[in-house]
C-alpha cells in the first residue's frame, strides 16, 4: 500500500542503498506497473536525488569505510557499488544540465516574444504585468537561496 504520508522512492538506483529497501518501490513493481511518467508524478512517490542519497547513506555504509577501502571486497563500498553511485550522480548531472538548457531557451523565447516590431522596423519592449510578477518571484528566490 502506498501513502502520501510515507512516499516511496521510485528509482532504478534502489540498489545503492541496499539496507534501506523499505524506502523504495520494489524493482519489479516499478518496472511492471509504475513505469510511466504519470506514476512518477504521483504524490505517493518521491524522486530519488542527491539529498535522498545523503540522508540515508549512513544506513548503508558503516562509519569505518573511510579508513580502508578495496574495490574487490564483497561488502560495501565495493567497485560495483561505487560504479552505481557514479552512474546515479551522472544521471542527476545530465538532468540538471538539460533543465538549465531548457530554462535558458525558455528565457530567450520569452524575451523574443516581448520584443515586438514596430511599423518602422524598430523593436519595442512589450511587458505584461505577469512579467513583473515572475521577475520579482525569481529575484526573491535568488535572495532566499543566498541567505540559506
């Protein structure tokens, strides 16, 4: 049973936190039932991200793993586990880059739409009230990010 009060991670990277299986939707259930975009947006599921990894990593790795590490060990962190974590981080990085590109494209499209040609061939800026609201929201969000 799934609940809004206890959402589960819906991620192919469930194996990088093997001692926290209860936090994830089972791999077979995910691939056979919840494999569409609509499922990923359901309130009973949450996106597995770097914060999720950081919050639950201590349940998977023992405190002494920093002292001695060998990629051939069977216990974690081993070479396979490190490879999966890097794959997870690369996926997040690619998503971040793609979102940044889309945001930049969206911004330039919005700016172009605000520039309206006049009959003389010159351009003038046509700003709607929503532009100022969006601008103020973005400025406030940046200020809050800097202070936190």
